[in-house]
C-alpha cells in the first residue's frame, strides 16, 4: 500500500542492502525511495585520529553504495551533525517520510527524538522500525509484565516467544522485488576519503577484518563450518573458536534474522546442535543487554544495582599507574597482558579474555569499572554500548545477573585452564616464549634457571606482578563489604 510519494531511508547500524526492515518498508509504502548515510560529527569528532571503525564504515558504505547502484539507486553520504543533516536532506529532496531502524543507546534515542520533532514540524513522517534484534523493548517480559533482570529466565521467555512466533519473527524483509522504486542517482558524487573525515589509516585490513556485506558473509561462511564445535572451543583464545561476527553485528552488515535461522537449522539437524545452541544463547545475551539498556538507561554512568555505587575504588597517582600498566599490558600477569596487547594491536579481544582482564582491573587492581569500560569503548572494533556495559558490570558484580561479588577470577588459574600450553601468551608476549608451559602462567614463580634459559629478566624485559592476587582478593572482599548480602562464610573464588 503506497502511503508516500517519496521517502528517505537513513542507514545507521544496518549497512546492508538485503533483509532490511526500514528499506523494505519504505519501498513497499513509497513511490520513490532515496537512501542516505551521515558521518555524524557528534560520534566521529571525539574519536582518536586513527580508528579502525571508521575504516570499516568507509569500506562498508562503499560496498552498500555499489549494491544500491546495481539495483538502480544510490547512497547519499553527508558529513555533519545527523540531527541537522537528516531534516535538511529531507527538505532538499522533498520527501514525505524518513524511515530508519531503531537504535537503543540513550544518545541515539535523544538524537532520533530531535529528528522526529523537526520532521513532524515540517509536515513529514518519521517511521522507526525494529531490525537489529529479534525482540526488543517490551516484547519479552516476565509473567508480571516487568523487564527481566536475570538472564536465564529472560532466555527461556525469549526462546518460548521465538518458537511461538518463529515464522513472523525470523521472516526476512526482502529488498530486491521492490528495488525498482529506488530513486535513481543524480550523478556520481565521490564518497568521502578517510582524510576528508579527519582520520588517518589505522590498519584495518592488517587485522584480517573485511568490511561490508561480503566481509560479513565470508566471516559467517567460515563460522558455519565451525559452529558445531563452538561450545567446546569458544573459551580457548589460542584457537579459532569464536564466530568473529561481532563487528558485523555491530554495524549491521549481517542480518540477525539470518543468523538465528541458521543456528536453529543446525540445532535441528542433530550433529553440532550443542554448539549452535550455545551460540544462539550468546545472541540472546546480546538482546538481553539491549533490553537492559532500554529499560535502565542509568547503567551508562551508574551501577545497575544502586547500592554498588557505594563501593570505593582506588584513586590517586598509584591507581593511575596501575591503570596505565593494565592498559599497556604491563601487569606481570601474562594472560592479562597478552589480552591487552591483542586489544591494542588489533582492536579485538577474545570474549573469555574480556572477562579475565575486566575482573583483573576491578577486583585485583581495585579500579572503577567505568575506566575499563571507557578504554574498551575506545579500542574495540566491535564496541557496542549495551554489550560492553553489560560485560563490565557483570565482571564488577554491579550489574544484572552479575558475577557474585565474592567470586574473583584468579588470573593464573584462568591462564592454566584456557591457555594451558601458553600458545596465546607466546603470540603476544614472545619474550616469554622460551618458558615451559608450567612456568609461563606465573613467571615470578619459575626457577631462576628456567628464567635464565628463556632469557626472561623479571623487572627488566618482563615486569614483576603489579599486585599479588591473594592480597588483592582480600582487599576486594573488604571493598565490597558495603554491599555484602551473602550468607556468612560466602567468600569463594571462581578460578
């Protein structure tokens, strides 16, 4: 049913030309559809001048523009403040409506509210749709009609709703059958260069990441072969266990509906179903954190559990030095240091190591989780506010369904368990490569002869530990005493 003569689709976290809710709906309801992407100065200007995410965006947008041109349309690209550029572009094109897919971050919600008001004031419609999740906002609630605060019951309710509505929930939003309604391009304006946006090359391709839809499809095709082993291999950073799809989910170069459909198909096929079920559970975690952010936007700056805002974190010059050592991979704990070096060099960190390094910062060094969260936000290629915040608050025990405050990762036993041969450590800390496997997890405990033979000089070419874990653990238990509600004697450790 045609409602509008002309419309504009505003691409944001959905950089693909297939299975696209806003583009499908605009094409279905409009005589002619323009497409646009805004390099938003409010987002870009605070970034460091070398940021792989901007390279990913440019590559993805170039491919999106090419695919739209093949279909008869084009992508209009502007560089400015989005809440100014979209209403202005809508007026310039004379469209009746602007379509977009929903974003859940508080700043984006405020931005979209401003855009909607300006469009309505000019007599134009604003249509915002669900696209980057299967269920959002109030679609999965408890039996009492309230948002969940614990993952497992949320997951059970999510799966129940999916199975009851699978056909409609996972139905794709086709674009190709309606592509004749794409507005033809007015010439071929050059896409902005990296330097034109104020950025320098950051080496995205050196990390092995391919941007765009083709990059997302290639990553997915590679993972499909490994999906049956996901549950068994995902925790070992030296091996190819994860899907490596997080950056593509972040920028929407893959379709969440397509991913969930494939997970269900694999589960139902029998062989490999356990791995697929574990991966699907991770996709549900992603939606759980979107839901938490929507219903509890205070988590952006404060603890989900207000009583945890009373925890007193370390501060002052000594705390700053500890934080810097953590950032630079100089803590003296090899698995933590290797994880931070992986992040700094590639913009990626293995999920198990995100938990280990976050726990170390908060519960070994006593540093406010928000400092670590901000550092990850600056460095991660796949940075997503909801997931990053949820993960950090989980590790700090301040969030919903979090790691209990009295369970503290031991970085040495985590290293022994998940990198037993030290393969991952050696990849990022070659100075330790000569140590035997039993010594590489805690070099300060190695025999002097072992250190000498390996060429490791503690305090010189590899640091001594900045803290002792057993002592730090005691300080953490004291620190969290302000919110202690566990039964007497509950002071276990989750090695």
